[in-house]
C-alpha cells in the first residue's frame, strides 16, 4: 500500500526537522583545531578548493597574456630597430656613393697641369666605343661657347677633341679612335712624333727614330703643333716599344692617362687655333729677347 498524502508530508517534515537539527548542531559545534563551526568548515572546504583552482587558472592565463603582450612588444621593437638599421644602411650607401662621385668629379675636373686656358665642365651623356668609331657625347654645346676642334681633357690627361656640336650637346672624338691624332713628344728626351689612335684602348706614337732611347713608363705630352691641343698636356705613358730592322722608326704603344672609355666628367678647354698661334708667337718673342 502506498502512503497517504498526510503520511508523506509527515515524512518530509521529519526529514526537514532532522536536517535543521544537524545544521544547528554543526553551527554550534566547533572544530578543535581551527575553532570555527563545523558548518562553516564543511562549506568553505569545497569552496576553497574551487577558489584555489580558479586562482591558479587565472594566474596562468594572466601570465600567458602578460608574456604575449611583452613578446609582441619585443617583436614590434625588433621590427622598428630592423627598419632603422635598414634606413641607416641605405643612408650610409648613399653617402658612400655621393663621396665616390665627388672624388671622381674632383679627380676628373681638378686643375690641369697647365690651367692657362678658360674651361667649362661637362657630363658624358653617351658613348660609342667600337673598332670603327670611338666617340663621347657631352651635355655642352654652342649655347655654352663650345666650338668644333676644341680640346677635351680631365685632370689626368687629354680625352679628345670636339668633332661636331649642337646647341646643348657636342660629340668628342677620343684619342684612341683610329682617325684621331695629335702632335706628341717624349717628355724626357723631347723627341717629337705623331700620336695616332689604334681603335681599341691604346694609342701609338709614330715617327720616333730607332736611334732614340725610349723608357717604358716615360710620359708622352702634346707639342701644340697640331693647332688643337695646347703644348704640354699629358697624353699617356709608354707601355711597349717595338723595333723593326726594316723600319727607321720605333713602334711605341701608349696607355692614355685619362680613362677615355670610362670617363664621366670632362673639361672643355675654351681655346681655339688662333689662341694657340698667339701663344706660340708670344713664346717665340720672349725667347728672342
């Protein structure tokens, strides 16, 4: 038989009274070690366990977040420093290139050995170097006073002469061109001959007698007799001397002093044939006094 509702209510009431009695007894009972009520001990024990685990999880998560933030900050700082290093490296390379260009300009556009003639600077804008023709184009022309046959040089030596000219450009036939020539002489012995281009990166000094003593490395300079190049400008140095028993003249190979194939900046000497003629006349008159 099943219990009637009145009996079920009495059972639940009895259970509630027993639970209340236990709670009251736990509340009044004291733990001998801690001095706290047993009820408080029962409640706080599981809660403390949960709180400890939660605190550990929170500490671990907090530490991970802090580490991540710190690591991200380090990465950002490294990226910034890397960009700074790259910027400084680019500035350094730019400074080196600027210094190199400045040194090159100073070497090529420095005072010539005989700076007795007005000159203007020019940049080489193109070049044609072949076995048939060796020419440079510069960015100066008639608007700057440049004329045909004006000599072109660097601080190292002569480069060539102007063979055609426009308003803001001029073509220069370099001294290594097969059709190029100049009056030349050995600087030490003063023996005179003719310089001719060989169509490569060398020149040749002709018409020097086999009886003439020529030293390797001896300087070759202009004579001024060609009415183009002033006297005393450096052409190059002797690289090789060849003697043919069937020829009265030596074959003398010259290394040009100016880097005619790689030159980037030149000087156009603003000197014309009549200027060279008057100069030679002045020298002759001074010598006769």
